[in-house]
């Protein structure tokens, strides 16, 4: 016999109340009025305890009623008197993480069933057994945790169970779900309080936990005692072979047109047997011809480079697909954003003084004739044009650097649309004519960059009055003023390390930045052989500017400053550039390309656009196309495809791979995307947006309600869900105490407690005793009244 509420036995102290009441003797003497004593003082006579009990049989009935009431409130349970299910609190915890997509033990090729489907069937069976006075609840934990609170009927839990599907990540974890279950059970008294966890016992589901969750479980165990049972139902397969794609990324973050794009993939055999693997690459839904075959031993990992030749601009997705079938299918596809950057256009404005740029020379022909050829005079602007893209200048091919330079004179600026250029180089420009000054003001502050190069042809007075004058109508474009040429008795080199020896005031920093990072390795060489004999003096550097490049003697050779969202860089060694001394070194082209990358934001460290399912992340929002306050991620449903190999368990039989439309068809197709709950993401001061965990899939980050520009974002399954490591009894005891146990699905039928709770019988006896006591009290009262009437009549 067990007592569910033993504290209620304190109610037996109430038995003393009717006994005390029955010991009180009430005065029932008749009162006669005598004239001789009418004027005497009135004396009140109180009740006193009698020497014997009054109405002992009625007292016994009243004591019986109180005793039965106390027994009913204490809820006496008799475990061996019945085989019926006993009252209990049941919380079913359903693991819906990515690993639950595996095929169940009872699955077949004709009718595949996932581990999650098997767990849902068991959960539905357990919940259907609940009826009053038992109560039940349901917690599903995958990408997120969903809770159906305690209820006397299973209707709400069964309704919430039906649409549950496997996520792509680990989410809050099973330990957090069990702690939440303990919080729901505490304070409830039934024969048993059972937490049934349906999981495949993969270690990833238990890895996410904290000390607070473990403490809540321990406190519930201490409060409820042996009445709390944590039962883990193992619905997973113990032996599973799995080859998983753990990670992939596009080398260089973005691909270049007319070049090979490299998708670097990390694949690992997480099983116990050697496994073959065949990797293919799909870009925009179309399979590339190249593939890679390999064989991996147990635990072996390989890095594979899959290439795709890019011929046109693209903003889509690339997927690495593992062709072999194994136990876990969700990790056989890994997607990355596939962005082919457009050709970066560079406008070179050559403001050098007009000189005779061509001369005639005679060469003798084969038959005594002579032919005149035009020889071009090479200046610094022309050298920069060659350096930015040698292939285009020599062969007419845009491949290689991905830069397309164009040279014009300042007078032709009015016919150019500055916003179509990524960088503008002002070479020996002393002033900007007319509207050009305002155009450059808008151009830089909207996020673009300007590089100013001063050689021998630059007039310091005109330059300082027009481009470096802070009192001009639109402010100073240049971050500093220039002086005359400086000649160095001993040619100086370039400093590569940070320092503070610059000849500037304390408000100007010296940080070379990431564009010089490859040259700091001495084995790279190249830049250390550059020597500068002459350079323009850079002076009056504005506060807040940064010295981007220094000579070995501390001379400022390049200065940068922010202008709104963009930046301006001033170079002082244009003299050496125009003379061709620097351009002849092997390092100068690479140095120039790195500078253009720096000015266009390619060298800035940015958060990845390939996210992990259910994990919060930060996304970059610094692109000039995102000059707004809010962004939103929208699903892209055009690349949806099943996993390779056999048909996915959770996909319909008719699902086929879809081919992505071209960029021109994007806008028309987006209107047909099903409505989803919008997520509006505010842009922070650091030009990032924080996003909560997203389900696995392809997304496009765009301006709110905007459709012209959208950046592809991918969300992939959590690689931890690919591990085959399982949790054993010892680890389970460490999480949930030694009373936790692991059972097989076929053992679930016997976990419900059985027995008889005596309170219905006690309540029936209580009602009967109360009825008898009420009748006896009425009869005794009637008899006592008649007796008093007889005594008064005498």
C-alpha cells in the first residue's frame, strides 16, 4: 500500500474536535419564575465538560466520517489489487533532430519508414492511453523546442504530434527538454510521473546542455523521489554506416567570370567499414561534367576540390552531392552560395598636361617603300591600365584579374555614369570640372572608392585648392595635401609592419591593413625589392585618417580616409609609377590588384553566407545595394531537390530535381513563392544583421519588399547530426541520475504502472457514513425534543 499524499494524514488530528464537542454537557434544566426571587441578580450558566460522553454512537459515526475523508485525501494506492493502468503524469519527449531521418529497423525498400515516424507511432500509442485522473504533455525538440502543456486528455498532444518533421540541426537538445518536463511535473502527485524520451540515442542530441538543466533534473529527482521515472526508448539502429559531407565553401568567396570556380569540400567516413564515395557538383541546378571518386576508410577524412568553369554572371547556389547511398541521407548534399562577381570596372581619369603622345617613325618595307607607325607615349595612367588587366590590353581577354579599366580625360567626365564604376582613379588631376565635383561627392559617400595618384605633372597649388580644400562647397576629397617632390639620397623601401613612427600627429593612425598581408611572408618576396627615389610630400593629413603605406624611413606614401560609406586613398609615389620603375617589379601588379580588392571591400572579413540549421548567425549587410535600414530573408524554392541515391524517406515519390531559371526569370518566379512568415532584420551600426536559426534550405537576402537585388544564403544540416556515436547507460545516468533506463520499442507496453487507487471506494464509504450520521443525528434530535417536552409537562 502506498500513500500519494501522506501529508494529508495530519488531518487525523481533527478527530479530537467531535470528541471535545461530545464531552461538553449542556444545561437543559427548566426555568421557573418565582415572585420572591425575581429581583435577585441574574447569573449566566456556561456549558461545562461532562463526566461521560454524550451520544457515543453518533460520535463514532462522526469520527468515521472524518477518518474516511482524511484517507480519501491521502489517496491510498494498492499496487497488486488490479492490472489496470494507474493514474500517472506522462510527458513524452520526441527527438526530431536531423539524425531521426534515418531508416527505422522495420523499414523496407518498398515502404520506407524513418526513425521519426516509428517514434511518432509509439508516442501516439502512449498518449492515447491517458484518461482522467492521469494527465499528459508532449515536447518535441529538433531545430526548436515545442511544448504542449499538461492536459487531462491527449487530444491537443495528438493533434500537435501529427505535423512533426525532422529538422536539420540539434537545437536545444534532449537534456533541456527533460529539464522542461521535470518543471511541468513538479508539484503534481500521482502514482508515477514518467518522462518518456523517444530518440535514436545519437550523442549529438545530448551534447547541447548546461549546468542549469542538470540542476533542475536533480532537484526534481530529490523532490519527487522514486515516483519520477525517466525512460529512454531507443528507436535508432545501433549499426549504421555513414559517409557525410561535413563542410564546403567557394574558394575566394566569389567566383570570377571566364575563370574556374573551386568548391572545396570536406567529406568523412563516420562508419566502421570502408566506404566508396562519388562527389558531383551542381551549379544552379545543373550538374557539372566533372566528378570525383574516392574510397574512405573508417574515420578517414578527405578534402576534395570540385571545379566549375564560369562563363557568365550568376547569383545562385551550388550543391555538392554524394552519390552513394548510406544510412543517413540528409548529409549527402551540402549547398553554398554561388556568386559570380561581375567584371569590376575601373575608370582612370588622366589629368596629365597635354603632351605630344605620338610621334612618327619610319620603317622600311620589303620593296623599298616605307610605312609610318604611331608610337604611343607610355605614362602612369597607361601603365595602370596595363597593370589592372594585362590580358585585356595584350589579348583582348577579360579573364584573369576580372578588372576592366577605361582611360578618359577630365573633360569627358560629364559623359560618364560614375555609379557604373567600382573604383575611380584620378591620375594627375588638379581639379574636377563643373558638376563632376558634386558627382564625386555623391559617388564616394554612397559606398564607392577613389584612388588619387600624384606624379610630377600634378600642380600642388591647384590640387590643394580644389581637391584638398576642406572649405570647398562639398568638402575635401583628398585626405591630405601634397607638396613638392622629395628626392631621397638613398632610395627607400616599403614598410610592411604596423608602427607609430610616422611623421604625423597623434590623430592619424598607421595601419597597413589586409592588402599587404601576403607580402609579409619573406618567402613571397617581390615587394621588398621595390625602391622609391622620389615621392610627393604628403602633409596636413586630416584627423581620423590612416597612413596606409609608409616608407622605411617613416615617410607617408599612401593615406586613406572615410567619406560616408566609401573611402579615398591618396598615393604619393606616382613619380616612380610614371617612370615605370615600380611597374617593372613582379610584385607591383599583385599589389595593385590587392589594393582594388581592398577598395571594393573584398578583403574585409565578412560573416559566412552558408549557415548551420537552427543556429543564430550574423550576416553582412554592407553592400551598396543594401543602403536601407531593414532586410528580410525569403525562401528560394527553385533549387529544391531530393537527396541522391534512394528516395528520401520524408519526400514524396514524385519529387524531382528542379533546374533554376536564369536571373532574368527570377523576378517573375518570386511572385509564385508560397507565403512564409516574414522576418524583418534591422541593420546594425556595424552593417550586419542578426538572424535566428533557419530551417535547412536556400534563401535570398534582400531589401524589404525589394526584388531587384538579392544575395543567396544557404542553410545546411548541422554536421554534428552526421556522427554515429551513441550514448550508453553510463552517460545516460550522468545526465538523468541512476534511475534512468534505456528500453527497446517492444518494451514500451509494460512501462505504465498498474494497481488500484482506493479513493473511489473510500469516497463511497464516506458518503454512506455521512448519510447514516445525518439520519442518526436527526433521530436523536427528535427523541431528545420529545423527552424535554415530557419533562416540561410534569
